[in-house]
C-alpha cells in the first residue's frame, strides 16, 4: 500500500510545483485515484485496529 501513497504523493507534489498547478487536467490522475486511496486507507486502518484489539 505504501507505493500507492508514495506515487500519488510525488505526482501531487509535482502538480503543486509546476507552473500550471491550477489546471485541472494535470490533477485528474490524482483525483481519479482518490477513491481507491480512501478505500485502501479504510481497509488498512480496519486491519490495524483488529490486530490491536
């Protein structure tokens, strides 16, 4: 799961640092991956809470 977050973070930081950071078409891959990232985070947090209980 960490490679997904690292890759998405690198792309997001690249979008922020670019001169066209307000253009939505460059941010669409990040926006498209957000549902997947939220689902992965929910599954990971649920697994982690079940292990500690």
